[in-house]
């Protein structure tokens, strides 16, 4: 009797520890689960193997096909009984099954498989489904999708007939991950949704949250990043309540979504959080996957050596864990980094081909195709065009890749099919997947095809392939609603755009180079951003952000600093920004501007256009004047960009400050020196433009977007409009409306703490007598936005701040807090003509593809035709004087560019620029 009671008590304790281990597993804490399971096994008299070596690790790496959430497969049932526990094989089998998963998650996959084999020998017939489910999960986590699917396909019918429905939900959830990994998105979504339904029915919120997570990951793989991020935001709230241990997994998948739209910095910050969580939880598979995502992040940002380091670390961790398939993915990332660095292309080609064959054997077509394309590009880089063309058409099932010719042989020029006449054909490649194939694979294919065609001398075919690739990015961009994403996605096509420009330059036609430059720059302006969200969460975050901004402003005036306030502001900005990422795109887009249409508009206005380009580190200028297009190869880009940076620093240093004469002389000399560098580099195209036109439309590139062009001696007193692209200028010109001289649809706004603001607005009121005036306590954010909506003209005399770290929160100071660039997206119709008599807010952060973000850029994106703003600080007296002269000129009928040129002439400290139509 005593033995019976003792057995019952021990069994109850073991079953309780098992239940607690399941909770730990579901919450992403395998080390805790393993400790509890070993205690339970000790209770039943089972000696567990000694702990294996701890899996190590460090930090971060690249985007892969895996992602999404898996569920630890454990039997949840407990049964009574009075027999001695040592003879109770069903409990022992369940404990061993659960421990197998925990050990595998901790990096001891071989030990996990041994425990699972023992569990299968012990398990009664009714428990075999659980063992198959667990083995499937472990194969899945190790990247063996085929073996995992076989095991789960055995488990699912057994559980469907007469099994634990919660366990069936786990199996369906894990099977959805396999379908995700193999690109079968419809099956993945079906399994995830069936799992969610079962989880809800049987009151299992953790599994329901994980199933929703996988549903969102399906959106990501289908290219709908805003939908995926919206689902992930819902999942985050669920995980915070019921499953906080899985927040790092969610962070990893959110980072993958951000990489899919080119937001590499944001993805990197998110991955750092995920890596820290995985390290603390000792989730070594996820840790290595995050390292691999970090490698992708670095590769996309152009930091190739860093990408290689992350990929190498991830590969080592995968191999230590026994995840051979994932190790191959990391090896592929390492090869992509080597290719980008130009390291040993012939070796890269052979190793990539070998990987492609292995991926094909594993039924992983997307990874195999990426590896094959890397091999093709590496052979092109090595000059082995015959081998490259053969590899481009060969099947990865071939035992050996086409042999490259000896290094001393000249490159072969091949026909399109890649083989000389009479040569035996390689095995044909299986038909490509199109639907569901990742965008990065499709873009890599277009790039490889373009590079091969270009190397073979088929420039027209190369340009066609680049056009196809850029069209894919256009389609992707059409699904995005936030300015952040619209501008970020250009980074995905940077290599394609660069190849297209180089191919156009090789053709020697300036008109074709101009047309290609317009295909490759500032493409986000072709898409109208979606109206900013006005949900409760965003409204609360904005209200708190404005309140904190006011407190920080008061602290600054009092000489205090409270870092906690700044940290909270950054948190709130991130909340608002992430909400914007969830906005779907409207899909509408402008067609590229034909060269003939640009030339016709320039001729009507008596203007010339100078478009600057940075191609491979060289600065070029295209000049459209008198109906002709001219190409100038100028100098290296970097020295000119450095002069622009120094000029901005000098102008800011001298603005509004009482400097000692000696220091003032040094700064003024430096200003003249930098202007000399800029004039020397750009003198020829500017002189040619002005020889046949009265003014210029200037299209800058990269760091030259920060140049106050009106200070150049060649351009003083000349009408000058600066635009991100010819299309932006042409569209703004067409949308521009005549100025209403009495100011009946104008708004004049004076901000706080600016000595001359009230006086400036009062004097402008005499020029625009019917304008609506907001100043003092009336100049609130809400009143200003209401007045701006639909106005034809607006003038701000306020303090301005350009936020480089978070440009959509660049702002103008108003009575109750900042009016931010983000707020402008709440307007139905922005004013057609805006003057920002405020410091710095003409600045912009320039992303890949000359995509701009900043306060002035936000107005242009939203439809404002002309913006007058400053690129640096401007002394108050100069600003007031120039603004009065400008407004008088506009009121008398001058164009904005003409009025600003006249108002600023003779003012060496005036850095106001006319952006847009002019």
C-alpha cells in the first residue's frame, strides 16, 4: 500500500514537472524545460545522459527562407495510476520526447535524436503520433524539410483519428513552417489557419498566437510587407500577454520584413534585440538564424566584409548544432559576400554550383536558384563567359558545373542560348517557379542575365533585363504606403540601376543616359504616400510626443538635460513609425518623364537642366539646353561631396554668431575655398547651360543635395530650381497654380521663441492682406493643419529642426509643440506653395537611388509644387530681409525662382533654395 501511494505521488510530481516543462518550451525557454524534465526523469528512476557542451555564439546575420514560428511538440495529457512509475512507459516516453526537443533547441541535436529513438521504443501505440510529431519538429529545426514533412504527415492522420486536438494543432503549425520553407504558401496558410481554429476551440492562446504569426509570415512571402507587419503587431500584443519568450522570434521575422523593403538600419536594430533575447534563452537555432539575417543586413547595406563575418559565425553555429541545411544557407551568404567583394570569383562559382546541386537534392528550389545565379555572376566576374552561359541554362542536377576555361584564355562572346554551334546542350533547368518565388531571387536573375548579356556585347538585351528588374521593384513599391518604405525599397535595385546606367553610358548617347538616370533616381516620388493613420494608439503617441517635446524645449532654455525624456521621445517616434509601416499602398504611379516633354517645358520657360550623377565614384553631368542633351564627365565624386559637407559646416558656424575677427576670417576663407571646389568641378556644365538659358533646373545627387547652389558665383542672381528628378520638376510645374495676389487662400504662421517671427508675419500681412494669420497661442498644430489643408500658399516663420536619425520627425516649432513631417501626411491637400523661414528644414537624408526624406521632401511627395527652405542656419536679420523681398516679388507676379534669385542677390549668408517647380 505504501509503495502504491509513493508511486502515485512520484507520478504526480513527474507529470507536474512535465506540464511546467511544456509551458517553458512554449515560452521559448528550453534550458528551463530541460532542467524540469531531467528532474522528472530522475523521479521515475531514469538516468539522463550528461549535459553536452554548451553551444556558444555571439551576434547577428542574413535573411533566409525559414522564418516563422514552430511549436514544441509535447503530449499534454496526464493519467492516473497506482503501478510503480518505473514500469509506466507512456509517461517515460513523453518525458523523453519532450527532453529530446529541449536538448536539440540547446544545440545538442544528436543527443536529442538518441532520446527520441529511446522514446519511440518505449512509447505505447497511442503515443507514437507524439514521437513522430517531435521528430518532425526536430528535423524541421535542423533544416531537413523533406524528413520533417514525412514525420508530420505520419503524425497528423493519427491525431486526426483519435488523438489530442491540441497536439494536432501543434503538428499543423509545424507543418505550415515546412510549407513556408519550401515555398508552398497556400498549404502553409491552410495549415496555420486550421491550427489557429483548433487552438481557439481548445482554449490554447499560445498556439493561436503562433498560428497567427505564421499566417503573417505568409503575407511576407507573398510580398505584402504592410499586411505582414500589421499581423506581427497583433501577434506582439498576444505574445506580451501569453508568450513573452517568443518576442525575439517575432523580432527576427519583423527584421526580415524590413529587409524586404530595404530598411537595413531598422532591421539591424531589430535583429540586435532578437539576438540578445536568443542568447539569454539559449535558443541556438534561432540565434544562428538571426546571425544569418544580420549578414543579409550588412550585405544589403554594402558592408561586405561584415556580412561575411556574420555568415561565417552563423555557419559555425549551425554546424555545431547539426543543422546542415541551414549551414549551407549560411555558406551561400558567405559566397554572396565574397562575390560582392570581388574575392576569388572562380572559386566562388564552383562552390556556389555545388551548393545549388545540394539544395536541389533537398527540394529547396529558391535557395538552389540563388546559388546557381551566384555561380553565373561569379563566372562572369572571372571572365569565363562560355561557362557562365552554360551555367545560366544548366540544371543543378548536373553532376559537375560547366568547366571554366583556363585563366589565360580570352573571354568568349556567346549567342543568347549560351552555347557555340554544335556543342552538346546541358540538361535543361526545371521550369521556374514564378508565383511565390522570393523577390530577391527574381532580382538576382535579372541582374545575372543583364550582366551576361552586357559581357557578350548585347547591350539592348542587358538594358531590357534591367528594365524588367526595375519593373519588379516598381510593382513591389506599389504595395507600400509609408514614405519610409517607398524610399527604402530603392536599395533592393541598386545593383540593377547601376548596371543600367553603366550600359547606357557605354552606348555613348547622352539622351539615353538621361532617360536611364530618370529610371534610377527618386522613384518614390512617382507614388503618392498613403494618408497617415489616425487610430487611437497613434493619436496618443503623437500627443505624448508633443508634450515631451515642449518639456525638452523648456529644459533646453533652462540649461537642463533629461536623457530619459529623449529616450521616451525616440520610443514614441518608433511606435508612430511602425504604425505607418502597416499602411498599404494606393498603387497609383506617375509614368517616367520622356526627354522630349522635359525639353519642351524647359524651352517654354527659357530654362536649362543640369542633372548630376554619381556612377562608380565618378561625377557626371547631363545638360539639357536648346533642345539638345550633352554629357560631361567631371571628376571624382567624393572630393566634391567633401567640399559640400565642409561648406555646410562653415555656413552653420558663422550664422548668427558674434565671432572674433580672426576666426571669422578663417571661416569665410574656407567658405570661399569650398565654393571654389564646387565651381571648379561644375563650371563647364553650368556655363553651357547658362549660355542658352536664363536660369537652371538642377538635379543634384547624393551629398550634393545639401549644396546652397545660389551661393556659387556662376549662379548668383540667376533663377534656380532644385528638384529630385526631372519628373518631379515636370509634375510640379504642371500642378503649379497662379499666385493669388490678395492672399485670400494664404496662411501665415508665426512660431514661439523667435524674436522676429511676429514682426515678419505682420509685415507679410501687408503684402497679403486677406491671408489667415496664426500666431501666439493660436498657432497650434491642429489649427495650423486645418488652415493648411487646401490652402494655396503658406509661410512659416518658426524655429525648424532637421532630425537626421528619424527624418520623418523633422519639425517646425508651434505654440503647443512640434509640427512634424509625419503630420503632413494627414492633409487631404497640401498647399501648392510653401515658404519655410526656418533653419535647416531644407535638408534631407539621401537614401540609395537618390531617394529623399525630410520636411521639404515630405511636402514635395504630398503634392506641393514649390517649397522655399534653407539648407543651413540663416541669421534672423538676413532671413527677414530676404523673405520680405521674396514675397513682394511673388506678389508682383514673379515666379518663385525669379523672386528668390532677386531677393537673395548680394546676401552671402542666404542659403534659401527654391525646391520643386520654381
